[in-house]
């Protein structure tokens, strides 16, 4: 053995004498229980796979930094945004949403876009997607929606009937569905897509004034997407193409970057805005609320351990810092609970102590014990509050400004006067080119064509309500009776459901 070669040890540091042959009673055996090295090796191997994420199971990540390029102190007191030129360490994770950990990077699926800012006031997480909106606005619908994107519980196969049955019964999804089946439904790589907070958040300044904001991360590599045919080829020939692309680009010194913009709305503007500013199925048109550039994000360092840094990375939209808070967005309110809860299930009660998740400042709290508690030993310090032993105390100045609420406590349907179809129609008519509209219709027909005809009719009617040409072209591509689709589009949702049972 070379004098500079390291000695193999077990997990607790004792040298291993032989890593090729188990201890046996004679030759060939049986194996003895006293082979502690074998037992440790097998026991650890049995536990190497933690539960995969329910959503966003497959992803890639990288380290980098965020740099402030504009003065936003009139809007927020967040210290990491306090001065031009200030840099904050970040870790970003990109992912597909619905597929399993072994699924292909080129699947038609929204892409997760999560960024952890390691600020001096604690971690701030921006947990978004590559689209500015989402399918649903109420968290009560989210588990059902995800079930329809997974596998049929009987056949264990992807099921177009499940997929389209739910969407056709949930008209608020038509805007995001249109984006999903457009070119943006299959980004070429993680470097060539934008990221969005999707949700509206609160910013508040040192004077206690607050504002509503949306984040936009605009790729400086340029938007590039795959056609359906290109994606199908990649799924079979290189299912990890986006994961490989991000890693290799950073290794070449060509790490990606994004220009960071925000849209900012005053409470007075929000109160009278033509759309519900907290409805995640809608955008704020840029003509109404122009984005302003506030910074730049650069990713320039690959993880040393995929498992430790990417697989164990845990993001939550509930991780705020002073100067940033939540909004009344109903889906966001559900996510504030759900993300921490799923991380505790997947990684354990002390997942915040893992290096990739640990804040750079030293937390001061009274949470103790639990599985894998590896933090500093508190010794005789109290584990309760209030106490008279100089334990940490709350700082009232960290509280966000109060927001007025009113109304009855009840399960209340969405009541904003603006409908679910107008922005999907704008996207089809005003944003897409003729070629993009043709690809959109072809992508929808290729997938929706696997569902039952009654579901096809119902979904085509929803597209028709967004834009008559849109619905007509989808119906024609599926060989449906266009007159029947138009008739269904004129019905109420309940009537349309009853007519297509």
C-alpha cells in the first residue's frame, strides 16, 4: 500500500482490514453476525434511498450568487437587497414537476425553478416554476391534480383520461394548460428558460409601507425550446440531457445567468385592479405593471455531492426574511404549510441542519432533539420561552405590516368578476405566432387524442371559450363535431359536465 494512500474505515473511523471477503464459519460459510463491517455496509445500503419528492422528484442544481443592481430600499427592508452591488450566495434547483426521479428531462411538464438565498438574516427561498401562472388557485384541489398527473392506481400507467378529465372539469386551468402544450412546455435546457415566483408576495420597507410583488428571472442565454418531435427523440436517446447540460456548462466556465425583475403594485392599485392580483392562474400584463430590473443571478459552481446538495436540498415558500412576506393568494397559503411538512417526512424533523439547508447566520430558537439532531449542544440553556436566563427573545420589529381581512368563515367559491378564459385567449391570439399556434394544436391533439371522446369534447369546449379559432382547430384535429363543441362552449360548466357524462 502506498504511503500516501488513505486507509479505508467504517463509519465511526475504525480501519477496515478487508473489503472483499465476508467473515465466514469455514469455507464457503455461512457468514457470521460478528462481521460488523458487512452489517454496517448492508444496513447503510438498505437506507441509501430516501423517499423521493412527491412532485419535482427529478432535478439538477448548482451554486452561485445574486447581485443587486438597483435601489429597492423604498419597497423592502430586506438586508440582502439593501444596496447596489451587494452579493448573496444562492443555491438553485431546477426540476420536472410530475415525473418520477428516473423520468426524462424532455417530458412535457412545467419546470421547477427554486432559489435559496443564504442571507445574513436567515434563508429566503423563492420557490417557483418556469411559467408565470399555475393550473389551480385553491390548495384543496392540489392533491387531486397531482394524482391525475401521476400513474393510474390500477394499471400503473400514465392515463390521458385522468389527465384531461380533471382539467376539463377545472376551467381555471386553461391558461396554464395552453402554456404547457405550447413550445414552452418543453424547454431545451434548464439554462434556456425563465423562472417566475408565479405567486404574489409582500414587500415592506423600514417605514412599514407594503407592496405586492411578482418575481421574474429572465434567462440571459435566450429562450430555447424543443418541438414535440425533438423531445420524443431526446426522451429515448438522452433522458438526462438537461441535467448533463447544466453540469457540463458550469464545468466549462459557461455557467448560466438570469436578469432578475419584479413587478410592483401598491395596495391601492391592487384593490381596484381588473384582475384578482392574488389569483395565480392570471398574470399582471406588463402594460399594466411594467417589470423593473433589480439584480442578476449567476450559477458558477457545481455540487460536489448530488445527494447531499441537490437531493437533500429543501425549499419552502414559507422561508421569509424581514422585508418579505406572504400575500392572500390561497394556493400560496396552502404551500406555506405543505412544503415544510413534506420535508419533515422526507428528510426528518431536523432537515434544516443539513449543510445545504442550514442558514449562514446562527439560528437562536427553542426547538430541541428529534431524529438526527446534529446542531450545537445547548447545554444547560433553557428550551422554553419566556425564561429569565437571557435566552433569545422575539423582535417585534421583524413583523410584516398588518393587512385588513373581513368576511365570513366558510368554504367560498371564487367570486372575482373576471373569467378564467380571457388571458388564455390573449395568449393564443396576441402572443403566439401562426407557427406556434399550429404546434400548440398539434401537441394538444397528440395527447388529448388518447382520452375518451366525451372528455375531448368537454376540453375542446373550454379551449373554444378562450378563443373560437383555438377550440375549433383542436376539435378538427381530433375529428370532433365542431358544432357540438360550440354548443357545449355556450353552456354553463354544470350543464357542460352533465351533457358529457
